[in-house]
C-alpha cells in the first residue's frame, strides 16, 4: 500500500487526504495504519449480503467515538483511530 497513499499525500501537501470506499478498501488502510479518522454513514437497507467492516481487523484496533449525528433514515458516525 505504498503507491496511491504516497501520491495522495504528496499531492495534498499539508492538507488532509480523504479516502472513499467500501469495507475492503477501508480495512486495507486500517491494516496499513494509514487512517487517523473514520467516518461511517449507516442507512438501514437490507441488501442480502455484504462485507462486514471490521471482520479480520486487528482486535486491538483503537476506536474513539468523536461525533454521532443521527436522523430517522441515517446515522453519521465519526471515530478517531488510535494506535493499538
């Protein structure tokens, strides 16, 4: 996981880099210790199948909730990712 993250950091300079993706992408960045914040948007839909976000992630993953915004149709969760 060196190419894209390195290019993104270089292009951003001193600004933040944002990653958007599904569970597999997010898990790869968590495993590579490249995330310091995780924003999750939950909408109650039944899709039949999917990938669980934290399956296979180190059990020592540190997550500290910093913000929760909930509405009847969606919840927005923000967690700080801390070194395990």
